[in-house]
């Protein structure tokens, strides 16, 4: 069902922003995606997992060629003693038809883009770094660093943990009502940092390994083509400061873990030497209370961030998109509401969106935090 002239400007063309394009298209809601990178998917990330609830979103067929089910979970001490091995996801397979799937991030993004219908692929725009947003009672205008401007009915911020959209939304909200209760400008706290690397898969696909140690832990996973390690280190004190890491920092982190076992026979230094991609960042945690304001709404890591140890972060972003697009479509097509709902109509809808997500998100955040802390 077409929804008139309503148009969503998606800021961020990563895994969550691209997922959002699909239900918007199927709901007949116009959109454009503004991605700051110069490529659809730069091969700099690690892996992502998707659990059965999110696999109900009808994108699975295009993902199976390069994904693997996570079958067996092994848990080690740093010196290579395996103290647990279990087929933890067998019941998941029995009840839902699949175990969790694991993907290389760049391959996932390419697949989500490739599955877009040909007529909407031109709506995915590269090298569009957003610098500002103007929001009025009837429209939004998004300005980019190259001087371009995009007009629409609302903005969806899917631009990650350091979201510019979130910061602009906060500024606009406080300009309108300075006394409004609002999340701080830096809403998330960092207790861990993580270095990751990918490499050609050294063992069978579908295995998941954990190495537990005091203040340090490792997650090692394999898919059809690649393997990945995630090296976690607990910081001496939690911080809200953002740290940028260099190649020298990555080498130093890998050196700390060099002799840690990731399997009976493999150590970190064995796979790090064969790395194809690497990266390092702080791991922020937290959930914002303000999901939307005016004609701006947030999804994914821009509104909540959790430790990735339990593999629930991307799933939470997918569920955000499903909830929000369903609520938006109901609002636009409901009787008595124009094709461009008022700000008050949108903000009432944001409350429903937040209420639908709050309990599940609290559970995912709690499990992720507990998992990270148990492993260290």
C-alpha cells in the first residue's frame, strides 16, 4: 500500500540502516540512505551473528551462501584447559529450524544491498557525511559535507554508537525546551576494550570458542570462509572518554594475548599472524531514554550499545527497525491521519515504539553485560 509523499532519510548505510531500507520499501514508504563511506561495505569489520527471532525478517535466503550455523561451544582457560563443551544451540535448531548464524560483516552488508530491488538501489548514496539537520513542523532537511541537501518527512539515525544524529536530536530538543529531561551528550560508558582480527578459517566452520581469564577474555568463531578472534580487556576504571587506537596499539594488544589458547592446539599468535583485517575500539555500554524527538528517531547502536560477547547487539538493531517501521506504517495509513503526520502524532508513536522494545532490550543488555563479566 503506497503511503503518499512521506519520506524517511536514513542516516547510516551499515547493517542496521540497510535492514531498514527493506521493510520501508515493502511498506511503500519512500526513503533515501546517506552513507558516509565511499564504498557499500569496507572490509574492516569483524563478524555479526543473527538469532532465530531476527531471521524471521525475510532476508535469510540471500544470506545462507556465506553464513554458518554456530554448532558447538567450547570454553577454555588461558593455558588451554577445556572445561566445557556443549551443543548449546541444539534446542534452538529443534524449535526454530536453525541455530544462530554467523557472518562476516562486509559480506552481510553487501548481501543486504544486493537484495534491494534495482529501482531503489539509486536511493543508497555514498560519501554523504551528515553535518546538520533542520527539523520543522512539516519536514526535515539534512545537510552533508559536500554541500548537498536532502528533504524528507523524518530522519532515522542508524549511524552507530558515536551517532551524529543523536547529538543533533539532543541539541534541537534542548533548544526547544531547555529544561527537558534528556540523555547526556556522551550517554554510554566503557568498561572494556576489544581488538579483533579476521583470517582464513583454520578449523571446521560453525564452532564457537571462549577463553576465560582474569580481566581478559577471547571469543573465537568460524564461518564458511573466515575465522575471527575478539580479544577483550577490562579497563582499570570505567570511562566515558573516547579512545582512538593505532596499528601500534593493535600490535601491543595482540602481544598481551599471544600465548593464550583459543583451542587445544591454536594460540592467538598463530591466527593473528595470518590476519586479513584488524581493528580495535572501546566497547561502550548503555541505553538512552530518548528514542525520538520531533521528526528524528534512532535505531540500533545510536540508541543502545552492549558488549558483543553474547552476539545480541545486531539482533537488537534489527528488532528496533521492525518495531519502528510497523508503527510508522500503521500511523501513516490510519484513518484520520494525513500522509505526513504531525510532530505530535510522531512523538506519540515513538512512545509505542519505545514501550515495545524496552523489556526485550533490557534483557539483551543484561545478558550481554553478564556474559562479558563472567568471561573476564
